[in-house]
């Protein structure tokens, strides 16, 4: 489990930064079901497992569903949640 979380943190700080930026447009994007599906695919393509991806998507949904999210805000939230899970 610890090895998987360590790998997850590494992925968040490298590939995910680029991939999530591709999802967000200038001025942010509304977090709706379509966005969450795109985020799920992006997480899995970046190396997150099914369970980790679903957990992070649920975190983003509970925090921002229906709201506009900015790139830096979303990335910080994901990194924070992954770090908390690794403690």
C-alpha cells in the first residue's frame, strides 16, 4: 500500500500537472459530470489505479461540483488529498 501511495504522489507531481492543465481552459471550468469523467480518464492514463481515480474524482465532486475550478486550485487539492492519504 505504501509503495502504491508513494507512486501516486510521484505521478501527481509530474504527469498529472500537465494532463489536468489540458482539461482546464483559461478562466477555469465548471465541474460537471462531463468534467469528472474526463478527470477520471486523465487520472487513469497518468497511472492512477481504478480505486485511486474514483476516490479522487469523488473528492473533487464533493468539493466543487457545479462550481468553476481554477487549475492551480484543483492541482493543490489533489496533491493535498494524496499526501493526506499517504500519512
